[in-house]
């Protein structure tokens, strides 16, 4: 590896983006080449100075997911102009600056770092100005919906639909009661076309929950149940995400979230039968 190659690859090396073999070659060159090593040290010092000087807050995972999904929506909403502007901004910072040696220090790394920082600030400002209204929206339900769908999909993919496979509510209920610190209602809806397949323990929203699995023709419905928080005044709501329908309702004792790829109206029917059965127990 010569100085020119090392210079080109330095940014990637500093960001840890290179494969091990290329990194090893750069390190070898830095051991052998005084000039490149000095440049490397100058760049590292600058990076440290920036990271020390700038406040850094680790985004909570919930915020990160909201930003990601908001960005996806943003890109889907106005693809042409905004995205082009952003990519131009990014591309411009990646173009190599003319190489000028200033007092023996390759100036282009420093100027690139400065440009990169400026671009990052502008980029962040653009994102933030676009996202500020989005970030103020309550995202707790969206976050929970993501978890619910993930859990539903996982239960179907991992061949772990049920812990207790039984169509008998008098088998499923005691099994769940013994594992949880609440007694979730279990009803069989086979007479209504939603046969009970079994039960499962799951973990959502930071607590263990009961999952009841119902079948509708070839489809499955995961019904997640956990106790309501005191003073809950939520009403029934529906959501559609990633092709899955979610239906949420509460009663004085429990939260219910039904997740499935059956149609929205079938979930509503399921909900009516479920609530009807609970009332008549
Ligand atoms: Zn060199």
C-alpha cells in the first residue's frame, strides 16, 4: 500500500468500515510511513476533540425506531426532491478535495473532517425540521404495535405457536394461570368459526402476557392479554401495519390486542364473539 491509497482509505479506516485485511494493510503502512502516521494522529485528535466537545445522547430504542419509521414515511411521501437534495448533500461531502500539504500535514483529511461535520450538522437540521412535528406525536402505541406484530410473526415462524396446544379452554386457562400472576380469560370460539388452538406465554411492553391463539380458516390470530393499568380510559382502536391488522380493546380488568393477517372486519367479528362469551360466562 502506498501513501495515496492509504490517504484514500483513511476515512473508512477511522470509521471502522474496512475489512480486516485492508485494515491490516493500512496499519502496516502507518507503522512504516511517518507522514501518514502523523496525518492519522492529527485526524484522530480532531475526531476526539469533536466527540469531547459535542454533547452526545444515546437515543432510546423507542425514539430510534420512531425516527427510522418516520424517515421511511418521509422518503415514501416525497421521494424526488427531498431525497435528491439529501443525496446531493451526502455525495458532495464524499468528493475528494484537492490534496494540499500544509506544514507537512495532509490538509485534505482535516478539511474533509470539517466538511463532514458541517454536512452532518446541516443534515441533522434538515431531518429535525422535518421530523419535529412527528416526534411530538405520541408513539407508544406505534412502538407497542411493532412489538405485537414481531411477536405474532415470530410465533408463526419459529414453530412456537403454542406452549400449551389445546382446544380445551379448561386446559389452557389453568396452564396460563399457573405461569402468570393474573388470570386471563380464556374462551373457546369454535362455534363462531374461531377455534382455540392453544396458549403461550409472551413478553411485551415490559411484562409477561398471555397469548391465546385462535384459528380462522388457514390464518391465525394471536390475542395478547394483560391487566389494565389503573385509570385506563382507552377505547377500541384498530391499526394496520406491514399487512397485519391489529385490534385493541380494554375491559375493566384487561388489555386485549388481537393481531392477525385476517381482514379487519373478521377481527371485529372475533372481538364481538370474544366479548360476548366473556359477558355470558
Ligand atoms: Zn504514507
